[in-house]
């Protein structure tokens, strides 16, 4: 090791120890610190570059009290900490782990409670792009601390002003879409079923033999392709004893279609929902059969091209029927065109639109949305998508702002509140409810009350309903109240916003524990609950390992 490099190294260690002693008020126990370190995300890169989408502050390895004060944590909160160093070792016996532990201990002493803050994401970043002391000298060594402002009702007003300006521009660009002009009427028929309702009920009794004592209504959903072939059957149990797999197979055999959904002489895939009354009784000659189809839905792309109305039978029509109109050519623009010049947007600013378009099979009955300050680009994207989506049936939207601007110190898990909901098929009503939520509060600290909002939404749906819940959440602010979901049976689809370089492993752990699914602008992450402890999985070019406590990033390529 060269003398210059060795002296610099010793000076760094001495300064580190001196600063550590100055800050050492209540040092973290060694065992606790090692446990914390073993769960850190870690990856290698040729040379570290801070994320441009977040506000980054550099703390050199020999940081001082002045450097810590520059973080201005009275006005901001930490969302992520990267400990950056180089892989080059002049001395093979050099212990990088011990040096990293010392640095983390020093930072924790200067920022009390940092290691215990579950909303902060930590990452070890090893740089591999230098092979000598001279080459490594310009490489950064130390902490890169990403911060975000404390959001309040006052700061939300600026976001709200930007949101309304952007929406006005969007509405001017799509005046005809907003007014929902009538268009030209085209042919439309409900998909024809191979069996009558009574025959479907008879087939179900023949195929489902599972004993059932407690009466219940079980709802189901079928995804059917353009040829009329059932692609999937999903039963939504109510929590009572049920042979789910057998019932799904019995429904598949009992509900059969001759074709796709015919509109304008074309066939389209569709979703059909229905209900089964258990226990199955003898064939009823009068009244409703044990199995009934309740609604049909077309993909969003079709709903944007055609205005399809599903009608109930009346004096002129003996059965339920549909009407459709085609919009004029060029009337609607692509939903992904959500850019304006009012504010710079993150790379995944249209993640909500992309995921919703990617999954026309989702019922989208209940959408739960974080409306705090950090989510401004994504709430705008939600409204942009809604403006181009034909909401034929009322949907429930729950917006939450983490407590209606109450002080962080007064927030209690499960009792934070800040919920604003609306059930409607009106874009204007949804927009107004979001604006109302943003005016009421901005969120305050980093972690939000997502779990409380999900349970609130499930309660709104009612005890007999089992809808899928779509949660639009911030990748870097993991909920403070995830433990509230301990006994949930809800199917939750989480759209992660702000996935800059990797998925927050805490969301992976949450999805694995409860059987949730995660969705980013790049793709879908499903079936995490099938992974065993110790297994490694590659998700969107990044490797994660399952640990006893959840997941950790082990490699980024």
C-alpha cells in the first residue's frame, strides 16, 4: 500500500472514530447492528451515480456535525440511504464489513432513531470501476442520503395548483372525449351462452359435490377470450368452508359461451361475473336458480373505442341486452399521452395507465390511492386514465392523505384516518374527491396509512362482497401500519409508483406474506408466496433473496 494512500486511510479512520465519539449518546448494541447490517440490500456497479429523480445529499465518510445539519431534517425526512464504497483492496486482509458497520454506527448516533425507522430503505453499493489507489481516489466514499420534504396542506396547495393546470390542458386536448359525444350506433349483442340459466344450475349441481351446510352467496369471475373460450375462473370465497378448486372447475364446465363479445361485427374478449347460492338445492321451478350471471365487462381499449351500454330487460326486450356507439375517428388520443410542460415527471409517471391497460381482466371495482404530496404525478396519471375510460358501472375510489394534516406525533396505527371516498361512474366526481383529499392534508412524514385505507375500503364494499382491491402506492414509503393486514383475506393488487432502480423489498415481503401481487411499469410480480426461505429470484433484471424477515436485494445488473 502506498504511503500517501495509507496515511489518508489512517486519517480517515481517526476522523471517523473522533466524530463517532462526539455523537455517541446511546450507541446501538453490536448484536442489533449486525442483524440490521445482514438484512441490507446490496449490489455492485461500475461507478455510483445518484438517482436524478430524488433529492440526494452526500455525506463523505468523514462527515461532521455541519454535514448532518445540512440535511435540514426539521423540514425534510429521509427516504433512502446508500452507503457507497469501492471494491478495490490493496490489503487482502482489509475488513470492509467492519468499516461499514463503524460508518453506520456513526451516522445512527448523529441521527437518532434512523436505524429504527422502517420507512427508510438502506442499500450497500460497491463500486467496481477502479483498480488502484489513484483510480479510486475520485470515486465517492460515504453516504448518499435521499430526502423528501414534509408534506402539509400548505405544500399540497402547490401540488394541487399544478394538478389543476395539467388537467385543464388535458381536458382542452380531449374536449370531445370529456363530453362523451354520442357517436354512431353499431351492432352489439351480449355473448351467447351455450346453456340457459336453469341448465347452468343443473350442470353445477352435477359437477359440484362438496358438502355445504352453511348458506352463503359465492361470487365468481370468468375471463373469456374472443373465441368464447374460458381462460380463467376465479371464485371469491366469503371465508366460510368451501371447496374452491372444485367449485371453480364446476363453474368452468357449467358456464360455456359460443363466442366472444360481439360489437360492430367483431369479437372481443370479455369478463363475466356471476354468483352461486350454496348449498345447492333441487332445481327450482319458480324463482331464481342457484347460479346466475350478473354482469359483463369489456377491456378498457374496447370501451374507449366503443361506448357500450348494458341494458336490463324491459317491455321491448325479453332479455338483458346491449347498445354500442363508435366514437369518431381521432376523437380519443392515446391514454399514455399524459405529458405537459407544467412539471417534470418521473420516468414511470404513466405507470397507472400502463398497468390498468395491461389488465383489462381486472374488475377495478375498488381503487385505493395514496394522495399525499409524493404521489402527485401518479394521481394525475390516474385521472388521465379515468378521463379516457368508460366507467359503465359505479366504482369505489378511496383517497387517503395520512390523517388530514394532523401532527405526526398524534398519529396512531389504525386510527390515523384521512379517508375520502366516492362511489360513482363520473370522472368529475372522482376528480373533485381527489382535490378535496389533497386540500385536507399532504401527509406529513414519510410512511403512510395504506393498510388502514385498504381495510376502510373493504368495509365500504360490505360484508358480502369480496372485490379485488387496487392500491396505488409509493415504492419508497412503506406503510407504517402493515401489521393491520395480519388477518386480511382480501385480494390486493399493488401498483408501485416511483420504482427508480429496484423494488422496495418490504413490498415484496408484504406480497409474499399475504398473497398480494405487485405491478410496475415494466411488469407484474405474482406468486411470491410460493418462494421458500433462502431462494433467490430475479425480478426485472434484479436479484432478491428470501430471508427469514422478508427479502433483500443481493445483486443489481
